[in-house]
C-alpha cells in the first residue's frame, strides 16, 4: 500500500465490510457441534465424497444451533448497522454444518435469500483451505490490467482476498452476496458451521418490507 504524502488523504470509497469475531463459540458447544458434524457423515448429504453437509435447519429446531444463533446475534446486529446504517433486529434463519476432507474443495458461490452470512470455524485447518472471497463483478475493473510477479497487491487492485489465520471458535460475518469458496484442502478434516441471517425489516422512505420466519 502507498503511504499518502503529508498533503494527501487516501479515502476508501465504498468498502465492503467483513467482521472477524474471535471465539464466540468455544468449549463444550464447539465440541458438541464437531460431534454432530461427524455423526452426520454416517448419513451424509454429500455434494461429493470429499465434502459433506448436514441438512439446512431453522436454529429453533436444534438446541446446538439455537445456542450458536444466540451467541452470534449481537455481532450480526452490529454488522447490520454497517450494512444498513441502522440498528435492526436480526434473526439467524438457517444454519448447517460442513465437513471438508483432505483433497476436497468448496466451489465459488454466494448465499441467496439472506443479507448477512457467517462461517464459524470448528477445527484447525490447513493453510491451503483458507476461505477465499472474490471481488464483486459489475464493471469495477479496467479493461487493461497490470499483473505479474512484481505487482504489489492491495485492496484496490486485488481480485481476491484470503482469510487470515483463524482459530477454532472464531466467526467471520460477511454480506451474503459476496462470492466465496474454499480451495482444495491439503490437511485434516475441516469442520465449519455456516449460517444465514436477515433483519426483521427494511424501510426505504416508507416502502417497507418485513421478513418473518412464519
């Protein structure tokens, strides 16, 4: 990154928020979620033999997910204030567990029908399987690019962002529209819990939409 001169100010125009929360899920709850993920392998909903998921569930239908939702909600409220400029009531609408085996990967995707999503890391994971986020498409890039081994990457010219090292129990919250995925895992089993959340309503100059779990 360049260092602005004394008479310069570097302004981050329309940045994308991503909130890293340290250790909201730890101890017995994390161990119980890992056990649930391993148990799900016996009746797997695999997209392939190296990636397994539990069913997507309303947190109220599972006491472990309900506790995760309770712990995540304060951070979701703060994150939502960044997204929408107002403190709203947020609800985790669905959650699920993922198990990524050695050699497995998660294709690039985004999450529909929600506004904030999160990943909670349940196990240590190999450097190779850090979550990768892509720059949103939509005409933000120039036709000509300047790329190569001598180029210094920064938030303004990079096409992707790789998660920093996280510890078991950490959570990252991001806008649901962000495209993300996991490269091939070269380490041991990688377990995560994912969730999607919505505010109770959005209001644009009197045009109001309410979101309900009914």
